[in-house]
C-alpha cells in the first residue's frame, strides 16, 4: 500500500511538472501555433518598454511568456489602447489581455477574469509639498488627481465624503487626468497637490525619480488584477488558470514578484471573477 501511495505521489508530481497538454487549448489556438495577448506598455513595472531597446518588458510581459511556455505555445504581443482591449477580445483580434486590468463586475459581463495580482489605490504627493501635506488628513480641501480612465477619481470622492465632508472639513477637489504619468507631471508643476495611483506602480516611480514623490498612508482601496478571457472561451480560461497555478507552485511567480518589487501585491491562490 505504501508503495502504491508513493508511486501515485511521484506520478502526480511528474504530471504537474509538464506543460499544460495541447488538447486543453482551443483548436484554433493549436492550429495557429500561438496565443495573441494584448498589452499597453505604459504601466511600469507591470508593462512598459525598455528605454534603451524599445522592447516590451515588465511583470505582465514575463508572466505572459511564462504562461505561454506552460501552455507549450508561442506568445505574440499586440499593443492596443486600454479601452480597446475588451472589444478586441470580442472581435477575435486577441486571445487574452495582460495590462494590469482590474477585475470588475461590469467587465465580467464581457469576459471571465483569471485573477493574479492585488492592487490598492495609494495617495501620494511631491516631496516639495511634503511639509504641507504630511498625512492623508491634510488632503481635505486640496486638489488631488488620478487617471480618468480608472475608478480612482470615484474612489477619491468616496474617501473624501467619508473622511473630509463627514467630519466638517472641505472636500477634496478631484481632478481627472489623462493618465498616471500626466498626474505625476501635474504634481511636479504643482498644478495638483496630490494624486492617487496603484500601489504596484508607485514604488517603481519613486525609484525612477528619487526624492520626488512621497507616499501618504496606506492604500485606501483594494482591487484584483486579472487576465480577461472571452466568456465563451472557457477552455482557454481554464488552461490559463492551470498555467498560473503551476507557475505559483514552481516558484516562477514569486521570483517575478521579487524582481519587480511586487511582493505586497501577491495573490494566491489564483481565482476567477472575484473582483467587485
């Protein structure tokens, strides 16, 4: 009996060490010999371009390549505007999207999300204003910006209502920006006094521009980042989930978190459609 149990354990370990078998992928992907993944390289360290070589790099890029290896198939990247990623899934232009996309209930109407990271909205200011804005309580009455293509402006307003207005303090003046890079530019010029962006990206920007930005408090919201897969593509969704589980089990996932300074954003186990 012990020998049978031992052999079963060894067999399971061997099976788990091999790539996801080809028959787990949709026929069209097997026939094409590749999987097409949309990204937008403007969200370091998740996805961006090496300024020296102009090549794609970042956590999502390396994780996507590792997923492809687990699936035993090539990865082809397509740079697509963030707003066009889900429509591109629907038209069949791409198979997946990897760009730190938040898993939201509204988006789940179009796609299933294989969740792989946590994210939190983080307030920050410039070092030049750190003497005036020392804590999040000092944000009441100040101009605070965030990318208008995200939920952050609405989340800032909700935070302001609960922590400023409800306490008789002036509300935060919420300003929508063209993106996180625009918000940082406006902070440096002091058109904005503070801003919010994902806590997965702020440390990278602080490292890239030393002595420029100061984080305020802890993240004031939390969300999950996921890989969207068209809802009809359940076979592909399950294959991606299995591949991610294998990458977590063999240490690849943790090694990439360490490489890109994302240990605080770890999500384990992998989930599906757990965003809100």
